[in-house]
């Protein structure tokens, strides 16, 4: 997988690879929140504290500085930054041949929930988008100098999730109310807690993970290889990997439903334990109560009706392997979200996809 990581940092971003796509990450985040809510009700005080202790958090105001952030919108609307992070350090690195450090945010999605909380709009920022990274502080409080023309997916490895929040707030002018980072490697423990997941392929995978077309039962380690696969499947692009990730998420949800996990306190606790270990949130969500209260407030939002829009981008004139936000479309998009207004059709068109 080392070669995959090296190649993807240099790969040419094709129109096909950056076209709008429906992500499953929000669905999984909401699933985890529900598991935590229900699991907390059936566990003792020790278990409750244990699950609370699993959750990592970031105090965004402290990390970014209150004066450096956009003002909160004076209504009940919410903006949630969902990051899907694929860390290659420590034990996770051993699953990826062990010689690639750091992490990348392979999913960067700003989810806007307007006042009334009945519908969600998710803005997907392509991971190869060149951005201006502001000066940030890492988790130890050390200052990280700002930089121009860096890929958005590299920001988390340099300055942590708070730096991603600051970068997106400055490029959009939108206040990020909540942060939810999901670690891909956390799905390994989730799958093992389930006893495996069945996935069905319409075409084979060849490479680090060799699977023929058909149905296969994957354990946790193989599931991680599965969602990281790019070369050896389809055309070898990120679009193929996204297809595999979506297949896996659906398969995991089906497995949870098939096993009727919610009626088994022991299995539910194992899942909640694994799920909380994979989460990093903002300070307001850093507890089972915070997560459950937030989940309850989102009950009216149906992920199936969520509109997914890609940030309008065009190929960079200097580096054709990268994309940049294109104006006036990007500005129109951010303004509509800031004002909680309908997004104009012109703000959904992306030159990189021929739109």
C-alpha cells in the first residue's frame, strides 16, 4: 500500500475522479451515534466512563482562537465538518506495510443543516484541492507556519483536525459548529466485533488483497485492506476505491441489521467500544451525553434525502494533477450556505467535470 500512497500524491486528478458522489460517511457517523445512545442506557457506570474515555476531542475555540473564527449564525442551523481520516502511523501503519507515517483526510465534507433541521446539504471538497493553509497550532500548542498551494488532504497530517477546521472556515467564511473525525482503522475493530462482514464483488480485486468476483466474508484486517484498495480494481482510480468503500459501508450496515445487534447488550457494548475509539470530536460532543443529545437533535434529518454537492473546482494551471476552487461558483456556494439560502444551480457547476 506504500506505492498506492506515493502514487496518489502525484496522480493526475481526472474529471471522473472528482465528479459529485454520494458519500456514506455521514450515515456511518450517525450509526455510531445511535449505537452510543442506546448502548449507554444498558451499561453500568464503569462502562459509561470507559466509553467516554475512548473519545478524543479538540477544543476548537482554544486551538483556533475565538477572534480568528467566523461568527456563529444566530439561529438553530448547524455546520458539521466530517473528516474520514486514513492514518498510517503506529498499529495502523503495520496494516499498511508499516513504512508510511502521518495521515490524510480522504473525506472532507462540510454538512450544512439549515434552521428547522429537516434537510442536510453536504459539500464535498476534493482531496487534491489546493488551498491556503493558515498558521495553526498542533495538538501540543506548537505554531505551524501557514502555506500556500497545499492539498487539503495534507492539512490534517500537518496541523491536526483543528487546522482543517480553520482552513475551511477561512476559505468559506462559514463557522464550523461541530467536528466529527472518523478513523478508517477503527472499522477494523468494528468488523471484528461483528465477527466479519460479507461483501459482494461484481469484478475481482488483484493486488495486496486478491478476491474473485462473488461474495466473501472479510475479517477486520482484510476489511481495512478492502477499503484502501485502489490499484487492482476497476480502472485503478479513486472512483474505484470510493465504490469499494460504499460497498463495505452498506455491507456493514446489513450485517448489523442481520445480527439484530441492538437487542444484544454484550455485542452492542463491543461495537460502541470500537466505535468510540475511532472518533475524534469537538469539545461539545466529547461525551456520550453530548453525542446522544446531538443525535437526538438530528432526528428529523434523513441521510437519504441529503443533497451532495462538490465544491466547484477547475484544473490548476500550473499543476494539472491538482484542482483549485473556481470563482464565482465557489463564492456563490459559500454565500448561500452562510445566508441559509437555496444554492443556485450555477454554484453546483464544476469546470473540472465539464459542468
